[in-house]
């Protein structure tokens, strides 16, 4: 039987918290959805005015630690270094008519301008999900990058804004402790 893994700070709860906070704060309805499913010429509709789509995951290598064991209550547990990630979230105004889409997008930008950082000390749900802090930073794309993004999504451009959510940590350790090395024996060989 494989050992249990203890996980903290996952991808979906981070996005879900931003979704919940926006829905509780701004007027346009916000949903988590793959915008490619709604803008690629299909007839699908969505009840939300703003769609949050995960469009990229980027590893932050500078923050990587090199510990391979962690000590808890005088026991050693094996673990791999934590993975630190930035998530690229696309907020797309969708389905409310062009003028209303622009107004709805403006509300998202204004909200993150006022509150770009979310802390567990202020938002209980973040602490419940093991997230200490989330920071949202506006990303400006050049026209070529914007064209590549929307081509990748398979749709025509919709009013949208891209944010980089910094920094999400995925960390786990095995639940079964390992015995520490307490003695090292060396053997010397003589040369003849």
C-alpha cells in the first residue's frame, strides 16, 4: 500500500476563492469556465457575464528549496521540494453585449486595482484551503501575443484582461516517517 500524501495549497481552491470574492463584491456574475468552449463559434451560452479561465501555469524556480525531509514531533518525513506556481487567469467579458461587456470588464479591473492582494488573515476561506496569500498582477500583452492567445483558444477576440496570480505553493510529504541515520560505519582498506 502506498503511503498517504498530505497536500496543501491546490490550484482549484485558489481560483475558486478569487471567483467567490468577485461574485460577492462586483455586480456582473462571474464563473470559472474554459472560455474556448464559449467563443469558438459554438452556440453554447453561459449565465455569467465574466468567465475566469486558466490559460497558463508557470513554475517559479527561484523559490525552490532543497530540503528532502521535514521534522515533525521528532520524526523525519520524506518530501520533495515544494513547487511554487504563478497562474495566468484570463477574465473574459462574455454574452452581455459589447458595451456591457466593456463595463463588466471595467468592474473587474477596478476591483483588482483596489485589492490586488488577498491574505488568509483577512479571508477565512483562504486559510481553510491552506493559502497564505494571493497576489493578482495585471499582465499587458503585445498585439502579437494577444493574437496568439486567442488563436490558441480557438475563438475571436472578446473583451478580456489577463492577470498573473502569484504565488501558489503545492507541497506534500509522505505520512510515514523514515528512520534517521544514527551511525555511519567506515571501512579502511590498506594498500599492499
